[in-house]
């Protein structure tokens, strides 16, 4: 069969067959003396080539030959003697066994591999996101997301479930705003406070039984003052009880693809089976402000008068740094000091999630440090 210039031939012991004739003198085959390219010394054992089974190795473009007993012997680099040149150019063997020419498929494989690499490079360049470098942060779980693309520009342990504290209220607000959008609720609908809401656990806006609040006031109290009492009022306006409302929260989480979250209450009180990841908090925040941008009318002001009631924003950077549009604070004994911040400037927007910072001051100073890295220190900075 046809033998490429660069090939390995099998050396085996036994009788030599050339042109269909048996030869005992194995040092010469039809007057041709083979020799090794490397050492230039003629092998002591002869070559069986033309009447031996062969197999093509696609990785090396080598023809592997076998002896008559099916054994594979040692390989040596081999130079085709002049006596065989004519037969090989014809692409046929001189022996009685005819072999089909072996197709050279290596160029095709190289083209396929090159095309795959080019496609992979294009895809990687399109979807890769430059990662920012942040200074040391005491927050143990950090996520910084580009709101426009939904991609993370910084990630630190973002898939570990944590007690989210009052960041839970972002999901509560999502459902309330959904009901407002659908018409199930109205901004001016009212709720009369009972002792159960007035004395609920957690942080409070401050209610007394018998007071009447509008939905707008309850949303302001939840966003700005993180009032668990306001949350409990809205829960009963949107569902039969908190258990029913929590079921809706978990359904919404599945809808948003929040695989690392589960809710056990609507306020964020530490509880078994109540957790979120930094990744999911970023996803929730992004989807919330995209679906309901009216929420920013509440989060982006240091204080707000709704009717005869004033609500002060617990996010300290709001009003001090023009790039910060606020969002939500959260603090519990187990959850620690948490903060979600929306930062925006010149058409760029980022969600910054800091979970379990060292203390109350750290979470705000660290959020400010991240904002400075994103937009540059001194540009519309802290007042």
C-alpha cells in the first residue's frame, strides 16, 4: 500500500516476502537494503512491508504494520529506498495483496479544530466580563452586578445561603408592587392597625392600634424605615395570612431563578429554613427595579412625607452621595449587618450586595468604597 514519506515500519523476524516470492536471505529484498534514518545502521532483522496487514494512525499520519502473527513489533524511522520509489508514486503495492490508498485526513482535522477554537474565542470575548479589584472588605459575602447586563463584575462567596434579615422585604415589596400593577391593590387603599401588627417582632416604624395607613405609607415605612409592622399590614392586604403570602414569595423566587433562596416569613426575622444567597439578592434587586422603577421614588430620598407622616431613610449614603439611589438595609443577630445599594452614574448602574459586615458603620463605608472603584473617587462623590 502507499507509504507516506514520513512513516514508521515494523521490524519483525521470519521469512521475507517481496513481489510474492519468499526469500530466506533477509538482509536484502530484491536488491534493496533498508537502513535506519537515525543511526544509519542496517537493522539485523529484515523488513516485511508489502504483504503485511496495516492500520492508519490518524494522530501521527503513520501506517502501522503488523506481522503475520498479529503482533506489533518495534518501530523505526525509515527512508524509502530508490528501488521502491516508482511503485509508491503509482500508489500501489508490488505484492500480490492490493491495498487501497490511505486518505490523509489530518488537514481536515486541523481545520475543524481551528474553527472550534475561533468560535470559542468569539463566544468567550462576547460573554466575558472584566472583573474589578476591590480593597479589603469586612463583608464576608459580596456581589457586584451590572444592572444593564445582569453580569457580575465582582463575586465573593455569592452562593452560600445566609439569613438575609430585612433584605427579605425586597421580595415582600415585589409582590405588593405586582398587586398594585395588576389592580388588586390601590395606592390609596387603607388598613386599620390592630394590636397584632403594632406589637410585631423586629424593627418598627411605630404604630398604635386603631391608626389608619394607606398603602403608599406602608410601602414608605417598609422601604425607608424597614418597619416589620408595615409589612404585616401589607401581608394581610395581599393574602389571607402570612403563610399564604410566604408561599407566593417562594413561587416568585422560582420564577426569578433564585435557586439558593427559601422564605419562611415576610419580614426577615431569623428562622429555620429562611435564607438567601448574595447572588439571589442581586438578581432580586435587579428584577425589582426593572419591573417597578417607581420603587426608586422611595429609596432614593433621605426622607419622605406621605400624607401627615414622615419617613426617614435608613440607608446613610442616600443624600450624601449623589451616585447612590439607596435600596435596603438589613440587620439581625444571625444575619449580621447587610446592605444592598443601587449606584448609578452616566447611564451605568450597579447593584452592590454586602452581607455580614463587621458593624453598622463598616457596611456603609465599604459600600462607598465599592462605588468609588466603580465610578472613580471624587466624581459626584460624598457631600
